C-alpha cells in the first residue's frame, strides 16, 4: 500500500464513521509520511508500520467522539440544586467556625499584650497583681498562637473540602452530559512536609506554653489572693 | 500483548511524555514506538481522545524550513490525571510483581 492509497482508505473510513475534522486527521498522517520518508523509509514501509487504515479509523471512532450522555442532565441539575443548598449551609458553618477561631486568636493575643504592657483600655481588664498578669499574659499569647495554627489548619481543610465538593459537582455534570470525568480531589488538607512539621511543632510548643502558663498563673493568683476562687477575693465581675 | 490493554498503557506513556515537555504528534509517535512494539499510527487517535477529554490542548508553532507543527500541551487537568494514573499504575505493577514473585517461591 502506498501513501496515496493509505490516506484515501483512511479518509473513506473516517467519513463512513462520521468523524469530525477528517482533514486535520488525514494531514497528521500525511505529515507522518513526510517525516518518515525524510528518514529514508519507503511509502510502503511507513504504511505497514502505521497499521491498517480501517483499524486506525475505528480507533478515532472510540476516541470520545461517540460518547453518549449517561443520564438525564435536567435531573442531575435539579438534584445538584438541592445538594448545593444543603452543602452551602454546611460551608457557611465551616467558614464561620474558621472566622471564630481567628477572632479567638486575635482576642487572646491582644489581651495578653495588654496584660504584658500593663495597659488597661477603658478599665476593661479586672485588676490583678502584675506578677500574676505576666504569667497569664504568657499563657494568653500562647493560646493566640495555638488558635492561629488551628485556624490555618481549619481554613485549609475547609478550602480543600470546598474544592473536593466542586470537583464532585463538576464530575456529576460531566457524566450527565457525556464529558470526561476528572480525578476526585481528596478532602485531606495538604501542606508541604516542611511546613507541616513546623506547624505541628509550633502547635505543640504553644499548647504546652498555654497549659503551663495557665496553671502557673492560676496558682500565683490563688496564692496572692489567699483564696482558690481568687476572682471573688478581688471582686471581679461585680458591678 | 492485547491491543486494547496496550492502548490504556500508551495513554499513560503519552501523558508522561507531555508532562516533561510539549511535543508534536510525530515526536510522540516516534518516541513511543521506539520503546513499545505498537503500530505507529495508534498514537494519533490517543492524542485526539486526550484533547477531547480536555487533558491536552494544541497550539501551532512555526518551524524553520517547514510547515507549522501542531504541538500538544498538558492542561492542569491533564497533569492531575497523569499523576493520579501514574500512582495507580505503579501500585498495580507493584501488586502484580509481588504476586508473580510469590508464584516463583512456590515453584522453588
């Protein structure tokens, strides 16, 4: 079989199978002939190595041209609307929780800094001896760091979950309209190993600092007030 | 080896080549048929399928002394698909290897 015959048979078969862009496909094989012949192969050799035109045309037919939709698209869209409503509420809660943890982090860090600096805006912070305040400040700042790390993790998790859900949605629609399915996204948050290690270390250190600072602060307060419930002794929370 | 079976593997090989660099059709066909015994023409339907699935895109690039070549480029989705297929394949090969080795021990 020579070049002309190969291309003619390929074109006929592609036309018979109602495949689009026949010219483009045929010109690709024409190019293949040109490259191979430039390397010194004869037309017959190239055609033999290419395989039978009929078989190749059949492979184009299965190359995603004749894919049929897998189900009713309208039904899928309707189902997705309900799922979206549900998942939407879920994501609002998750994002709200992330925001709450972020606010906790900022609030405890600010409170700790105020105690440390002996700064009491609008007398909002109840009075306590400076030594006790120092210990409490340390534990509050540690809590701020700990919740910042928590917020980071949780934020990454929520973002990842949203992505996984987005991919799931996309794949459902793709399956319904016969398009290609993309690989699913794992909802596991992903940090590079080095960042992961560092975050974990920061979380552990700040957790320990928080616990030790809080216990030490409590003991110091109780000792200096002479009462276990030192807030009563110092008249806190009393108008 | 079964042709249908090979086709799936060749799809992975094509993705792997494109993950390294953008290639034109003949380039892919040559590289793969050098390593795997398969008809030269088989790569073109695979490239077209990958394009239909949105895993690759094409662009034309002028070459000195010749018609412009159609280059294939992996999309973000294609890269993702490649990594997931690659891991799946490596896991599969490992299980098959273990199974065949167990078979060897029993024969000893």
